[in-house]
C-alpha cells in the first residue's frame, strides 16, 4: 500500500496544502509562474537522458495545458481533452509509434486552437455537452466530456497496474489525479499551474524511482540485487550472519527443461527464500545463487530459520506442464500429463568475526561453506 501513497500522494498533498495556506498567498502567483516550467524543463532533460519518451510527451502536454490555462479568457474544457488523452501510456523513443503520438498531440492542439478561434461558442457547447443525464454528475465541477476523458485515461493507466504495480504506472495515475485537480481548481489564479507542475513533478519522481529499482531490484525474482546486499552489508556495524544458497544441479535442470522453466524455478525458490524468518533478508546474488543476510544475528541464531527454508524448497513439487516439449515426450511414454521435478538448494553460512571482518571476507567464508555443502552431497547446510 505504501508505494501507492509515497512519494507521489505526499507531493500532491503538499501542493494542496501550499494552496490552502493563507500565509503563502502573496507569493503564490510568482511561484506558480516559474514552478511548473522549472519542473517541465528539468523533467524534459531527465527524460531525454533516460530515453523516457512517454515522460517527455506527458511533460509536453502538461506544459501546453499550463500555457493554455495561464492565458485568461479561454475555456478549460478543450484542454482537458488534450491532457487526458495524451497521458495514455506509450513507449519507445523516436519510433513510428512515438512520432504518431507526438503527431496526435499536435493535431489535437491545432484542432482545439482552430475551433476555438472560428467557432468558440459552438465548440464550448460541444465540449460541455452532457453524455449522461446532466443531474447525475452535476456535483462534479467538470463538464461531462472532460470527465469521461479523465475516466478513460485513468482506466487506461490503472488496468495494467492490477497485474503488476510499478512506480512509473503509479506516477501516471497520480499525475492524472493532479491534472484533474488542476482543472477543477481552475479559476484565474495560481492553483491550476501549481497542480500541473506537481503532476510533472510526480512523473519525474516516479521515473527516478523506476531507475533506482532497476539497479536495486532483480527483475526476475523481485528480490533485492547484489548491489543492494553490498550496500546493506557496508551499513552494518557489528555482528551479522550471511548465508549463500545455490540451486543444486541447476545446469542439468536447465538443459533438460529449458531456460524458461529454469527461470520459473528461480522465481519459486526466491519466493521461498523471501519468506525466511528470524530477521533474515534474501537477495539474488547472481544467476542461481542467493544470499540471506541476518543483521545482528549469529550463525546459531540463523541456522534454524535457514533449515526451515531449505526444507520448504525441498518439499515443494515443481510441476512441469505439457507445454515443455522435452517433458511432453516423456510424459506420453509414461502416460501421464505432468512431471514433477525435485529442486533442492545447498547453503553455506558464515558470520562476521575477528577473522572475517570485512563483508567480502564473510561472503567468501560462506561461499567456502557452500562448497562443503555441495561436496557432502547437496540439499544441506554447512558452516
Ligand atoms: P551445483 O549443484 O554444483 O550448483 O550445480 P549447478 O549445475 O547448479 O552449478 P553451475 O554453477 O555449474 O550451473 C549454474 C547454471 O545456472 C548455469 C546456468 O545455465 C544457470 N543459470 C544461471 N543464471 C540463470 C538464470 O537467470 N536463469 C536460468 N534459467 N538459468 C540460469
Ligand atoms: Mg552456482
Ligand atoms: Mg547450482
């Protein structure tokens, strides 16, 4: 739940608070003139460096909306449609699709400008035209077409998050909420500019967060990476225990069932390790090797919990379904539709002591213990 609220929701709350504080009122118009554009420029530079085309387009749209809402005398409804539709998800840099999206934004802006010049009254009426009975949504301070555009955009960015939540997606959700607030707060005044600037800030922060995750969270297993382990160990002062776990005969398993099945097994092993108790935390060290760090714990403290995890892995039956060709052939001859494979892990454990004082030394000691566990027949723990 927390990733949904922090930091994006907090930023938005801060913007709302700033707008409510009477003490700040005097300085707000001046702040609102430069804040959104400062965010957009910094964000655009970042988007260009990180090759985040989606962010670049979203910032462009936000800048257009800020400019449009900043020039008095024009209706807000037209800009709503531009905003909401252009926040729809997209990917890729200067790919044909990327250019298409850029084109779509330009066409929308052109149309809105053209219509608002030539037939302002008719356009305004069209954009305010109720789709559902007007009374039903009268309490919302936005016209219905704009409201539906927002609902559509929100649906489009929320749907993929049901399956897999990620900071960029969450950022887009909050940015749409911020843009919505910007338009409902629309009166000639700093409110909308500050909300639109915050929408940009939320997007920028979410891109930074995504980059952080890229370095510190493993994409396959969702466990923290070796880099995260190294930094966690450097922060630890006194005692700690580290366990190195390695999947037994994994190469054979990969050769037999294929890399995809192998990846699947790694995910399941990681899930078991992630549930280790006794204050331990699992990391993906690399390949089919994992590390479990027990801050403040001795080897004795940690062993029972490691034993539980080792057994949990060994007791799990990994079922290989018929979609694997190699497996299917065998199954036919056996007359069964499924095959079960036994997966086990070996673990080596070491703690920080006077002999092994540095993180590297403790890891090496655990690695040597792991080697002994393999030598002694695998599916066991050695210290
Ligand atoms: P041992 O019991 O001695 O550990 O035998 P092993 O076969 O597990 O040891 P080895 O280190 O020789 O093999 C590790 C294999 O793990 C090599 C590689 O094919 C596989 N592997 C490493 N990373 C990945 C990965 O991300 N996905 C998959 N599917 N396989 C991986
Ligand atoms: Mg290995
Ligand atoms: Mg192995």
